[in-house]
């Protein structure tokens, strides 16, 4: 198992990156939430595997927090939100999907070029996956920029946090427990606030298009 660990870590890292690409090209919000759930599960598997190989109990706690928040609670809550708001599709994007994919490929190349010197200095088993982690963060940021609906932007924010956790795990074999709990609390509070935000937009404008906020002007 230990001998296969580097290959398995690279497999999970590649899966996380492929899911990030799938999310930036996905128009159906239900499928977008499902892809985010699978990405969270891959992150849990990578954290648990690293915890087993490196004997770092922090990674088990990190994996458990990710499982509870990113795989179970947050996807359930997002599915509940879109059912209540009767939202299924996100067809409005600032740029078309092929152009978005080309930009995404450019971001991946940039991420690997930027992370290569740092990866060489890392003694972690998954240090070579830093480029993938950085690419996931940038792809999530791209999704937030190119989507006009609130729900996909929330998912982009959460996916970005997945990339940040994977980056920390890849380089340092985990983060201190206080940091893990702080991030988990920030994500939970952020999602709850964004949930209220989405309901308020829908109540006022009968739409989740954030461009409607441009109509708000101070008297």
C-alpha cells in the first residue's frame, strides 16, 4: 500500500483537476453540484491516504471535516436550495464554453510552471501535485468570474477552498488543527450567508442573476 501511495495520490490529484475542468464546462446546476461532491470525495480519499502513509492524525480530521461538509452537508443544502428556488440550468456565461476551456488550459500550464520550483523544494510525498492544486484554485476562480448565477459562484468558491486544502496537504502533509477548524467554520458560515443572499435575490428579482444587483442605486 505504501509503495503504491504516490501513484494513488497522483490519481486522486488528476481526478480533482479533471472535475474542475468538468465544472467550468457544465451548464446544468444539478450536475455541477454532483461534480463538486465527487471532487470533495476525491479530496477526502487523498487526505486519508496521506494520513495513513505519513501517520499524521491531522489529516484524518481534515478528511473527516471535508466528508461532513463538502460531501454530505453542503451538497444536501445546495440541492435543497435549488429545489426551493426551482433552478436547474445556468445558461448565462460571460464567455462561451470552448473559450473558457482554452483559458482553463492556459491556467493549468501557468500553474504547473509556477509550482515547479516549489515542488522541487518540498519533501512531501505529494509535493509534485502542487501544480494541480494551484490549477484547481485558478479554474475555480475562472468559474466564479464567468458565471452570472449565484449558485455556480457559490460552488466555485467552495471548489477553490478544496484546491487550497489540497495544496496545503500536498506541500506540508497537512495543516495545524486550529487552521483546519477555522477554515471549516469559515466555509460553513460563508455558505449559510450566501444561501440567505441567494434567497434575497430571488425574492426581490425573481431571478438568481447577480447582474440584477446593478439596478440597485442609492437614492
